[in-house]
C-alpha cells in the first residue's frame, strides 16, 4: 500500500494516469461498439461481408502505428511532452465528434475512417505514454509507475470492451456519441491538470514528411542493442497476447459452447490477471528495474498454457446447448480452465513490466520517445504475424486450443534464444533467484 500511495501522491503522475486510462477506454468503446454493430446487423460495404469487415477494423486501427510512429516519436522527443498530450487529447474529441455524426447517419464507412483516425491519434500519443514516466517519477519508482500504467491500460480495455457491448444493446445512436465525447472531454480536463515539464534542449529535427523516417528511426537504436532486444521481447508478448485474444471468441463459442457473456468473462479474467501481475511485478521490482522477473514470467506462461492445452485436450465438449454464465459456472470442469487462464495473463503481467521499465531506464538521453515509437511499430508487425499464423493454422484444421499452444511454443522458443544470447537476462535471473 505504501508503493500505491507514493505513486498516486505524485501530482505529476496522477493526472497522466487518468489521461492514458480514459484514452484507452475510449479506443475500446468505439472499436467494440462498431464490431458488435457490424456483426449483429450483418453490415456489408462494397460487397465486403461483416466477418471480413471486422478483420478490416482491426487492421485499420493498427496501420497508423506502422505509418506514423517514426514521426510521432520525433515530435515527442522534440517538443514538451505535456503539450503533445494536450494536443492529442483535443484531437481525440474532434475524432469523437466525427464518430458521433457517423453513428447518427449510420454511415459505417465513415465510422471505419474514424477508427483509422483514432489509431492515428493513439500512434501519436503512444511514444509519450512511456517516455514521459521518467520525467514524472523518481528513477527508483519507474518500475512501480510502469506497473500502474499497464494495470490502468488493461482495466481501460476491459471497461471499454464491456461499455461497447452494453451500448450496442441500447440501440441509441445519439447516446453513443454522448458517451464517447464525454470520456474525451474528461481526458482533456486531466491533460490540462498535468503540471508543465521543463523543456529540455534537443537537436532533434522534425521535417514535414510524416510518412518518412522509418530507416532513420532504426538508427536511433544504434549502440542500443540491449534496449532493442527488450523491444523485441515486448513485441513477442504482444504476438502471444494478440493471438490469445484473437482465438478467445472462437474457443468460447466452439469448444465451451458459451455465449457472448462467457467471452466477456474471459476478457475480464485476462484483464484481471494482467493487472494483478503488473502490480505485483512493480512491487517485486522494488526501487529498481528487475529483469530477473522476465524469465519467471515466461516459465509461468509456459506451465499455465501447457496445463490449459492438455486439460482442454482431455475434455469432451459435446453439449449442443449454448451456455450462459450461470450454466458455465455450474459445470465444475470449467474451474481449472478459469484458473489456468488467470495464471496465463498473470504471468504475462509479471513478464512485461520489467521490460518496459528497462527500455525507459536504459534508452539514450533524448531518444526514449523514438525508441517507444520503434516498439509500437514492432508490436504492430508482430501482431500481424500472429494473425497470419492463425489464418494458416485455421486452414489446416487446427482448433483454437491447438493454435494457442503453437503460438506459445513460438513465443517460448524466441525467448530462449534471447535468454541464451543475452547474458544480462541470465545474470539478472540468477541474481534474483539467489536473493529470493
């Protein structure tokens, strides 16, 4: 509790936490709301069916991270980060006003364009999200502050997902716009409560070509090989996490025979696990970056997914009756699945926080925002790769349980290669275990 109090007592960190929390929640409200409306109304655009439109919505949101992250990283390193936050939050409100018009006119093409604009806004906010933390808290509190940002992000994802689902059932186009604009306005208010930071001198040059700079961005990592390794390992987590969330609806529907409420339950479990693991990781790290926790996270994920896979493999799913939450909990065979799923996400939280903290702590002075921009690009690319692998495995007849197991094996192999290559992970792990 002392750690929680010390972070939220910080007048610089407190407003920022709510700014990023509200932004993540709005992203997920509009995405989930649009996906549900497309799915249940059977929307088609230019002959593209609803199933493919849903896939397009996901791709449209990710695309701006690949296109604009180099430029957004430059801006965040060049200009006052608080000003960048305030501009992006005002931008969010403008996008939500466009979305409101899209909902009122039932113009789904405009709404998909809005998703792109939200992805673009998020791509400009992304580099600031983690690069500002070292400016808000003492170095000894970086791990702890990062854990709260991660917890807040996943809690916002959960609330946004649930909120989008609840709104879709109300069938009120005007209410959609009111909620989205209200959340954006509250985010703007918190952004202007953010105390101004001292502007540091920088020789970063910002041009007018917002699509250029990808090669130059990679040059920022020259001489920062260890930081780049951490970026790759962060992206590996999103490779695994994106795959998990992609196969989750199919798993709940086809294997568990559950309805939408069962899917929401597992989303809640995932968020709870990630949040709890992130908070514990920050606490266990104490007042330093603790890379020794990263291998523990991988081991925990490996054991939990293996138990999940082999337990599901042994179950017989032959019920034809669609299960609601009450029916799902009435079957005791589901309890072990729930525990495994919580543990998978819990150890994911243990894994990810030290890596983000390491990137913040070890990046060269004046380059952190661009390093985070590289991280965002790599995250997007790894998630796309995960989607391609899932499509290929689906075509070979693999079920969601088998696909998740395959993705986990790939994730584990990549980490083992880095663990064997990079001695800092081995040394940190041995030191942490010996002290423990």
